[in-house]
C-alpha cells in the first residue's frame, strides 16, 4: 500500500539505549549476516577486496563527540537502521506501491517484485534507512527481520531481530511500541525515550534512550585525613590508625 | 491482464527454513572464544549466532563473530603447502604435496634435534592450543618456545600471579551482578570482550552504580563511562599511588581483610646489608610469623587466634623485624604521591583524584553488601554471610603494554587488597582454575639442550628466585629470546618480539630453524617492522646463507609473514578443525564455574590444507618424540589432534578436556573416555562445571572451594592462598643484585635489577619517557584494537574491512591548534629513530598530549588477497614502524629490548613522538613507508560478492503472528 | 544530492517541450500569425520529441524500466506517480492538438489550452515531487515548483521565439512576454537563493536527539563510501557554485534578453541572426542544465548530518 495504513495492529520496533552502546558494530554485522541470506537476499558487496569496497548494509553505527555542560565531551555511539515510521515518507512517495507498511505490525517493507528502482524513497527518508541494490535494481531495507521474528522454524527465544539478539551490551530492545502495557513502552517512558528528527514528522516507531549525563550518587567530594595535622608524620599516622581500630 | 492502477500486494512468508542443520562450536574470530551456533543450509553457512547456553557469551555475538562467514569465504585462504623458490620475501613459491612438505620439515627438524635441539625456535602467535604446542616443544627438547603472551599480556599475568595468584585479562572478572563502582584501566575491546560488554550493560542499567574509565582515549567502553579519566599513557600507576595515598591518609582500609587474607602482617627482616634483609621471617619449620598484639609475642602466621600487628618494630633472634605493612605504609605514604603532585604528571586534576578516592571509600565501606551465603574458611570458621566491598577493578592492555606495566598492575592489585575487594561480592573475581598459590609452579625448564632428549617440564613457568632463571654459568641467557634471564627475569610468557632480532644477531647464539604459527611477525606483530623484515632476509656475507637459515610458517591466510617462509604449512580455518580450549592453558571459565570447550569441524576442507595441530602431532610422530609415539614407534595419535584431545593424559586422569571423563560422570579427573567428544558436541561443544554458591567468593580461603581445587589438581596444597601484598620473590632478586646468594646478576645489570625489583610496587616513568630527547618527543602515541577487528585478521574479511579499511592518527584539539593542523592533513609522526607519514584527524575525547590510531589496519601491498592499491595499503598505516624493538645502546654498547625490565613485556605503548605537517611536495596521497608489493600469484579479484543468493528459500507452512518482546537488560528494569 | 545525468536531462528537456505549448499558446491567443505548415510540423515534432526523449531518459535511471508502467498506480499519494499520469494524460490533447492544428481544424485552440494546462500540471507534479521532500531543505521550498514551471516556460518560449524569428513572424508582444517570464524567473531564483540560505530546523541535535553546544562527527559506519554517501552527499565548492550561478544567469537570462533587445542593432547577415537566435535558445538550455545541476549538487539531504555534514 502506498497509502499508509491509518492504524496498524501493532507497532513493532526497536529501542536503542545510547547510554550503553559501545559502538562495537556487532548489530550491524549480524544484521548483514542474517539478511544476506534472508528476505532481501543478497546484501551484496561491490569490489569486496578491491580498492574502494562498498556494500549493502541495513544497520550502521555512527560516532559523535558531544559537548556537554558538565563533563566535557561525551562520545556517543549511534546505531541506526530503519525506524519503521508511522508516517513513513518512503511509503507515500513510492509510485508503484512497492514500498509499503504492513497493517498487522507496521513493519515497512519493499516488494522486490514491483519496485522499479527509482530511488525516490531513499530521498524521502531522512534517516538514510534505504539501500539501493545496483545488481538487482531494487531498493532494499531493514525488514526488522520479518523472516526471523515470526519464524516457526526457530525456537521462540531466537525470534528477535538479529541486531537485538547479537548486541553484547543489551543496548537494543524489541517489542510492540503501540502496546501501552508492554515492558518496552515502560522502558521508553522510564528512560525518556525520544524520536529522531521529530520535525520531519515521520513519527518513527523506533525510540532512542538518551545517554545519562549526570550521575551524582556520592555524598562526599574528598576524604578527611585521619589526622588533622596536614603534614602529619608517619608515626603520628600509625598512632591515629591504631587508635581508630582499637 | 496488466492493470496499471492495481497495487500488487506482497505476500511475505515469515517462516523460511533457516537451516538443514545447526552445528555448535567455538568461535575463533578473536581470543574471546564464544559459543556459536552455525546454521548450515545447502552445505553453506546460512547464519552464525551466539549460543545462549554458553558461559562466555550467553547468546550474544560481536561483529567479528558475526562475520565468520566472510572469514571462511576469504580468498586469502592458503590452499596448498608452499616451498619458496627465489629470494625470501618476494612471494615466489612452488606448490608442493603434503608428503613432500612434511618430509622437508621432518628433515630440517630432525637435523636440529640430532645436533642441538635448542636451535629450533618454535614460537606460536594467536595460538589457542598452547598446552599442546608447549608440550611438543618440551618433548622436542628445545627451551625456545613461547606463544605471543610476551608481547601481549605477560605484565598482567605475571603481576597477578606474583601477587594475588590470579590475574586480570581473561583470567578474572568483575562481579558484574553486584558491583557498584567499577574502575576500568586501559581497557579497549580485547580479550573477554563479550563478557565485559555484557557486564557493562548490566552495570550501567542498574541504579546507583558508577563506571569510571581510566584511559587516554574516550572511545568504545570509555564512551559509556560515567566518568572518564583521560590519563596520560603510562601514568596509571602513579594515579593509583595517589588514590592509595588518599585512602591510607583517611584510614579507609579494610584491616580485617588484610589481616585474614594477605601477608601484610608477616614479619620481615629489617636487616640492611644482610642476605635476609626484606625476606620474611620464618621459624624452624619454615613458617612465616606475625607479632600478636594481645599476647605481645611472635606467633606463626597460620595461628588461628591471633591479633597480628600491622606496625611496629620487633626482634627475632636478635634481628630487627617489622610487619610488612609498616614498610608498605611508609612507602605508600610518601609525599610525592599527593594528588597535588601527581596531578601534573597524570593529567588528572587534584580534586578529581581526591573525589575518586572518596567515592571508592564511600562505596567500599558505606555501601558494603552482604550476600546470604554460608561458607567456611580454611581455618574452619563458619560465616553466615559473604561480605562484599562492591568496588571492582579491571585492567587490560593499556596497563600491560608499558615498561612499567608489571608494577602498575601490582599497584592496582594492592589497591584492591587495601579495600578488601578481591574475590568478594561486588569486587574482582577469579575465574577457574585460579587462584593459585603464589608463586605457582612449575619453574621454566630448559637448562640443557641435549641431542634427541626431551625435557621433563615445560619451557615456560614462574621463577620464584634467581635460582630458577635460565642462565648459564656466566649468567648469560639460555633462551634465544633471553626470557628468564637477568634482562627480564619474570618473563613467564617468553619474548616472541625479540626472537628474530636475536636469531639474526646470533645473540646469544644462532639458530637453525625458526618455526612459527599464526603470528604476523613480518608485519603488525613486530616492533620496528622495517628492520625486522630486513633481518629475515639478511644473508651472511661469507656464506651467502640467510642468517636465519630456515623458516617454517603455518597460517590459514596469506599474511605478510607468508612470503618470508621457506616452507609454508597451510592451516585450516576455525570452522574446519578440531580444537580444544583447555583448563591446561586458557580455559573459558567464569567465576561461577570451570569450563572448557572444543571446536568441531563444521565444514569439510575443500583445499589441500591441514589443521596445524594435526600437522604438529604428525611431525611429533615422524620425529619420534616421546609422547607422540608408541613403544613400537607407531604414531600415538594416528587420528591427529582429536585423537590427542581424547586420549592424551598430562598427569594420570588429567587430560586436555575436563568434562565427561571416566565413564562419563567424572569432572576434572578420570580415565580417558572415548565418548567424551560426543558428550561435548551434544552439550554445544563446551563443558561447564558450576560451583556451588558457597564456593563462589573468597576462593583463596574458602574451604569448600580449596578442597575442590585441590581435588582437581588446580592447586598443589590444601592451604590458604595468601595474597602477597608484599612480594618476597621480588626482594630475592633485589638481594641477588645487591650481591647476596649464589646466583647473582652480571655487574652491569645489578643497577637495573635493584632499580626495578621491589617487594612493594612503585611506579616509575615508562623507560622511553626520559631516555631520548623528551622535549622533542613529548607526545604519547598508542593504538587501540577496533572492536570489529582482531589484529590483522579483519582486513581480508569482506564485511569487516568495509567498516575500517584505513586509519587516521587521532590528535587532540590542543595538539591540532599547536601544530596548526586540520582534519585530513598529511603529517609526519616521528619517534627518536624513525618516522611515518599519515593523515590526521582531530578529536575531543583524548588526553591532550596523546595521539592514537586503530591497530593493525595498515596492510602491505600484495598480502591478504587485497588489491595492491587498497586503502589499507595506501592510507592505512602501522605505528609499528616507529616503535623500537631495542632501546638505544647503553654506555657499554648493549641494547636492551624495549620491554618491561621485569617481565619482558613488549612496551608498545611507551612510544613517544613528535608530529608535524608534511611539506607540500611530500604529499602524494600515500602513507610512508610503503614496501615492495608481494608477488602473490594466488590473488583473485572478486567484483561482486552476493553471498546468500545461492541459498534457496524454502518455507514451512506454519506461520506465526506472535512476536516476542526482548528487553536488553531485562533484569535491571 | 547526486546530479544524475538522466534526471537532469529529463527535467530540462521535457520541461522545454511542455513550455513550448505555453509560448505557442501566447502567440495563438494574442498575436495574429498565420503559421505555415513547415512551422507547424517542426514545432510539433520538436515538442513531441523533447517530451518523449525526456520521459524515456527519465526511465533510464530506473533499476527496472520494464516495470515503469506500475508507476501510475499510486497517484493518490505519490507525486512521481501523478507526474507519470499527468504526462500520459497530456499526450491526449497534445496529439489531438497536433492533428487539429496541422490540418487546420477549428477547435485546436481549445486543445492547445488543454495541452498547456496539462503541461503545466505535469511540470507542477515534477516540481512537487522535489518540493515535497522535507529531507532536502533546499528543495522543500515554495519556490521550487514555480521555478520548475517558469524554467519550462522560459525555455519553451525561447524555442518558440527562435522559431518565430526564423520564420519572420511578428515578435513584438511575445518579446514582452519573454521579458516578463525571464524577469519573473530571475526574481524567483534570486529570492530562492536567498531563502535557501536559511538554516533548516533539522540539524545534528535533532538528528541524534541530543542537545549540545557542539556536536562533532568522529567516525562513520565505513571509512569508505556507501550508497547513501554517493547518492545523497555531494559537495561543490562554494566558489564553483557561485561561478556556475553566474554562468547560468548569463546564459539563460541575460543573453536572451540582450539578443532580443539588441539584435536589430547588430549589423550582420539576417541569416546569421536567425541562427544566432537558435544558438541563444541552445545556450539558455545549457544554462538551465547548469541550473538543474546546481539544484542537485547544492542540495543537502539531512542524512548528511549523520555523516558529518554541517547543517
């Protein structure tokens, strides 16, 4: 449907915790690994051993240095894949209906059978979530591992997107962001999760949890020497210590 | 009929069949050794993910592990044994059959063994089978064996083993579930990487915790630290000194812990100038002693009802004796450790040091935790709970790779002991089979090199006194790498980085065969790469022979070292082989259990290559090495490594694998079980023996644990493992340097030994710091391993190299401004003896006097099946070219290696540099130096990689619509 | 944005083709000219070819040109789909117009009006396709669509002008029309250039969702390129773009006005002047291609923020 569904039954998506992402690229590579033989197979690489290698990736990590008021700069690792927007511009610009949002769960997909490869959807997406496959002449993108999360051939606890199950720090969560009673919605509200580029009005489903900047959990700023005398000598110190332990 | 207004709906079948078969094995994309599930479809790898049951990774997997498919798919794989034709280093080889290759190797090796076995130098790199390779060397009869630990981790290993009987690195872990305050020193992505990442995620999502990273660079783990201390490289020890100073001054010390578990009360002779000065006072039964405050007399330290004194001066047999702590406190309370003084050298502000010390004390003593676990200590005393000081510390390469790393690491352990946070809830925990008694046996073997004769012991070990050194009657080194010599007495992992230089120089002697495995010594594993390469091809002017006459090399991939071999034995990939990750060398244990693992062949080998361990065992049999042949001279392990893994016994009942021994029910000790491997495979290729909860902490004094460890042969005696806050071993070497005892260092080394061997650790500046024009070369230069690359192994991986195919020198805004540099400027980085030309980038999160880059991204043209004009060769660079392998000549003409003077650990991060902008006419868009392109005929160009396309899509009928919620750190929300 | 040759060519050439009808309509409505058959055939063929080659070249950049027919289906939401549909619909009055006009059947004026209307609708859709993309702030501008239309009319009119000139038809009123169109076009362009200097409200802070006084890009997902960086992140040096803007104005605005205004004072062979007028059109076309090139190369997609582009 090029027309966006008015409402989807579920809003499946990811929650990414920038407070604990160490930028290790595990999610990006595991994503590539699952998907190169998955729904949108292959995620090809051009000149993989050549002088200017490039390839199709659905998930990527960017790193920024952010000036903060309290602690100088903060290095922020920032993973980004399709945010499966509610008002996905990539869907409404598509002239053929190949780019669509599923009614049942809100996942945004591309129908490789009807995509004409005009690239307009990639222009319309503010997040850079679309990848053109030159060899196939069609647009590809994160499928939220649609062929993994419902896959009856996998044990239940493996039915999560590859980026989520691989993440070593646990910085990625997956669930129905439309279900007010879900753990994931609670997590977002507790940690004040937010939308990327809200002014673009895409209503992304994926949420980001901000890095925690202030963490002052201590009472004191320095220790009090056991002896009041600033230049106490060693014998005096021993005396004080022994006195204290008696 | 075509209807142009119709919207064709896509039917997505959400249940494709993922695999025909899932084979579990152990990852080898780095040293973390996670459990993986390899999903096979149509005979190809469909997907690799983490094994959820595995004790190391619990289902997660890093970027490297996830790129395993491309490692297997790499066109850089060697395909056949190679024999050099033409000159060494050119890359001209002829392919030969295995039969011929093994005959050549056997001939070369048996010639050596018949003449003088030590003329074989057998050094393995990222070898995960050191208990086999070391044993092979000992059976061969050469002392010249080590893996790459000497240029990697030995400072940490040795400092830990000589102090607390266990160590950081991958041999210990933070109590992630309970810790409230973590100090992470010099730790980027490295060993134990997934457990650390999982732990950090856990720690950070728990309330009221704090994670402090002490690291010159704010990337990776440091990026998520609640506080980053951008310390100047090599000054961590001084920072720790200052924290200790603050804690001591404020009496924030866990006196009970010190009293119970450390040697801080033990009496020490205060008898300057005598041969017992600084040694522990012992009674006639060789028992160490304390002074009891209550009874006002000297008692055995093992006495149960005692109130030992920490301070004072007493007499024993008329000699002055003092409790060790008196000396420790005096040393550590020196004014030069005041935060105000330390601040300028460490670049950490005075108030920050004070605050960190205060936070440590507050957490340790006011946020004490108590776990309701009953346990009994070795004195038989029952405890109702386990008390924990939830301050944890962990340290890695940033501490290790300095010439002061040994003492820096000891200082960290000392700090841990002072606040009572070793192996307690919330603190730092040992992983099995640690802790061990200090100093653990055995001693290094190899005093003699006798034709056709094996050693009883192993080449590597832990010397506890000068008598254990491997030096000859003239105190000259016996080993080619000069390990266990006066130059680096406690070099428990050898000094692989010195082998090529020493063999080339014939110092201490020339060798006949250099046999290396999986170590890129002609590139990123070498210090001073350029000259190392030159030494490999240098010839004797008179004979015209290579100075290192024969080089055998085994690797799975066409690395930069391959062209320097005379004979190349191609290895298999990690998915094509048997392997064992053994409790005998580097197991995959955690603090909660002892675990070991295997690798099983997942894929059939479709090239003419053989797993190295099979080849080594074959060579062992061909050479007739004891242990490798039966009495009738037939091979003992005709089926190769797997045969050895099952049937080899190191001691009766103890073999490479600990699980399912005997009839399948024994753990640790038991008869050989022919079905053992099947059990491992059934269990996901690992075995994990969970400790009972009462064994989980205080292992050094925990009766239940000690009984178990003794039973399993991990420790030699059922005695408390006393933490050595005061090191008598160090003092013994010091006394020898002062002229005491029968074994003494040569005169010219006495000063050095006296300077660096101290019973109480003391920070000293990295050796390179002050030796060479410190005003000119005033910037520290270090490297970090990128999280998605394992040394040189990432660049031939089609996916990983897309992430990083080149590197920059990262500089601080301060340096950029001072040197008028912009992003992408070409600059020279100059150390005191060499320079390289690279591009720079400016960043905020770095110590202002430090420059750094990602490690091992630069590649040599012609290697790794990369296009010779790849970014790795044109823009990627190594700092190695400017890191000296030798320090400048001393007055007497001797060059010490650029290593820690105690352990021989390569001092990679001591590097000091100057940087300046290239002149306009020097810029050609390429890094300098660049080397001749290898002639690699096997290089294939692949225009497009469409891996996955060939895997057919077959769907099962069942379709689910139910999703499963997954919360990253669920237990913490 | 990546300046794709086929897209630039398509938009300029087909825009010219459509603009021809507007220029012609003006003359048909307000200037009394009796067109000869030669003129009619040439104009019809030229406009038809421009539109068709433009449309064909636009399919060249598609990954699957053979599926292009599917692009009509989403007219409810997609400007690209609407553009395709409008282009196809335009053919109906257009072909009929050619027929009626050439064989001189009355009613061709109505058909020309319809053709012109749908031509403008088609260019409008093209313009809207770009102007509706919030992701590219310099495109998401109310002047983009008018400029697309004005560009088409400018070039189309210049074509008609040079043809009229060649055939010695009355030009007086049409010259004024062209002056006005070019002036409007020029003014729109100036206002557009000024208005795109305004900072977008999408910036690195909203991109990563962290408020800060300074956010710098440290490392990207690849040290090399990827689809997004090649397609969306292209830069041109400001000196070069300024120069090209001037070249564009000279070629597309100043030269035509100068020539139209001054040709009578040029003492030379009338044939050369006729040819010169054709050259003037070609130069204006080149100018417009440069303008369209700048439209792409100077536009910054917000995804660039994730790759270190400054707002």
